[in-house]
C-alpha cells in the first residue's frame, strides 16, 4: 500500500484502519509514499485512480490490475465486484 505520508507509524495506522474496515485478512505491505509509486511499480504509470488493487498469481506475477472500489452503498455493483474478485482469487489458488 502507498500512503500520503512517509511516517511509518501514521501509515501503518491508516493501513490497519483500512484492513479493519474492509475485512481484509491477507497481509498488506506498506510500500512508501505515493510519490514513489511509479518508480517502484512502473506497470501503474497510466493509472491515476485510487484505490488500485493488484492481484498476483502464486509466482508473484501481476494477473490483474483493478482501479476503484464499489462500496456496499453501490448495491449490485458492489456485489458483482466482490463476486468477480472471489472467482478470480479461487481460480488463481487452484492453479
């Protein structure tokens, strides 16, 4: 995850709040300030939206890049996005 701040304690608090709010159970990595995003992940150079989710396969290769988030208030769009992510994750876990 990239945060607005370089301050580790502030960034990790933001990340914990995000994980608790969204129910994320997998590990999240603080990768630094958003200023460094294109240096560290040049694949995202053309993406200007946040949040951006990278879904990796078992070998660590980027399988999918998804920008944006449909929250529960978006109704069917939230359900569809959640179902799509779950299908993809289970498919990748089977490989």
